[in-house]
C-alpha cells in the first residue's frame, strides 16, 4: 500500500537484491503506520483501495544476545512513570512468539520480500520437530574398546 516502497522493489528481479532493498527501506521504520483517512470527495465510482491496516504502535528494536532474541521498546518522553515501571525496557522474545509472527506473513508479502512461498517460508527456518533417524540408518558406534557395537546412540 506504500507507493514509494512499491516503486523501489518493482524493478528489482534478483531475490537477494530485493531483500536488501526491503531491509534498507524498512530498517528506519519504527512505527506501524495507520492508513490515511479516506477522502469521500475523490470519486464514488472508484474502487476502494485496500490499505495495510496499521495499528499505529511503536515497533521494538530486536537484538540478539548469544542464541536469544530480545525486544526493546524505546521510551517516549511523555510516558507516565507508572507505565515505565510496569513494562521492562528489554524482554526475551521467545521462539514460539517468533514462530507465530513469522507464520502470519502472507504469500504476497513473501513475494515482495523475494522469498518463495513454496520453498522458503520463514517459519520453516525454526525447528519445531527434532528429526531422528531410525536405528538401522544410524552409524555404528564402538563400545568398550571395540568389542561391542551399538546403533542406538544419537551422538
């Protein structure tokens, strides 16, 4: 729904380059912008333009520390002291919340980002099931100096 954004990515065909253009455009956006109010005087026969339905909320900074992700909200100067004490500046962003957020990305948005909805959905990058091969496929491990062999070791 953002015309400037659509113009920037329209001519980029390479998915990696498109993702870089999207990153450079979006890294400075810190507010989920709401739709512009509709003008009734424009024309009544025109098709209504579908907006993105932004909520107007401030977007957090996401930081990685080790293997954990943390979200950090910037405090505005007009926040009450009570609100500041109730909400921590920095909190853990657990994997299940990341998975839920990634699962909500639509196919059209994936295409704009340069990702394939058939082969590279972002939520597939998070392991939800640990793959374990069956015992006949596992490599044999020597136990007790090589006298006995075992295939039930998962190391």
